[in-house]
């Protein structure tokens, strides 16, 4: 019952920007957009999250559309180590716990 | 900085045997702790979460149990493993807030891959 839609796979050339889209057309006003990634056989890694403003950290940038119905995760200079499944998730703020529900995600393959 | 550890990294157990997986967090106090399972080709399933010592909430009724004997220690157990218990077990932590505003990023450990034969 993931509330997001992502393309199943994408390719990106090493050194180029990787732009990963996510649709969350039913997002509520109190829900954040989160991005995680999972490299094969490892635990998921938190990347970034945002509510309505664009966000940037040392790993990536998150661009959220004005109507908040979609977002794009940008890896500015992809490397081979960025090959992973990327998950876009919406989570409400507040409450006793935030249950993470991963959909199928996008398998990003960075090519040399 | 905060670090989360899980062990063992891999485990192969026969059906009907007991299970004990351990998770510990360093560098933070009074965290929320979570156990998830990720079955092959399937998504993440929350099994248990804990907001404090001895406080465990179960999300899915099954033959697994969890305990939190210390503030930064979370243990997943089973008395008798089933074939369906095979999977990738992930422990996660988040900051525990005293107010309801704001969502809490979850940080995952390296995971334990369990194979039940």
C-alpha cells in the first residue's frame, strides 16, 4: 500500500547527474517526502527528506513541486557506488511511530 | 555520531530451532527502536517498535517476539523458527521526541540475513 509511484529502473552515466522522479499525487498536507536507498544486501540508507521546500545535503538535492504531488531526487555527480534501489516514501509527522513502507523503488544503474 | 550494530550478519538455522538477533545503538539516548523484515523480492515489513525499556509494540502477530532489556539494546527472538521466517532482518532507530510535531528519520543497521532450512 505504498503511496508513491516510481519508475522501476533507470541508467545514468558515471559523473553525470542522476534525476530520480517520484509521484505522490495523494500526499496530505502533514506528510513529508523521504528518500532512502538500498545497496544490494545492505540496510537501507537515509538520503534526504522535505515537506514543501527544496532541500540539499551532502548526498543529494530534493526538488518538490509547488503542488507537492511529485518530487525529484538529484544525485549531482553519480558514481558507481550510487548503484542501488532508491525508495521514495511519504510519512506523516507526529504520532507514536512512523512505519516505513517501501514500494518497489527505482533501480539506478550507474554505468562507467 | 550515532552507530547501530546488528549481529550476526548471516545465520542459517533449522526449522524448529530458537532464534536470537541483537541490535545495539551507540551515541544516543532513549531512542525509538524498530525491527523490520524484508523478504526476498518483497517490501519492508515492520515487526516491532519500542519507545522505551520494556515497552514493545507488535505490528504483526507471529511466532516472533522482541525485548528491550536496556535503553539501547533491542532483541528479536523466536522459540521455534518456521520456513517463512527466512528473510533480511533490519533494526532501525530514530530520535524520540516529546512533542507530536515533526517526523523522525529512521536509521538502519547493516541487517541480519536469516535462512531457515
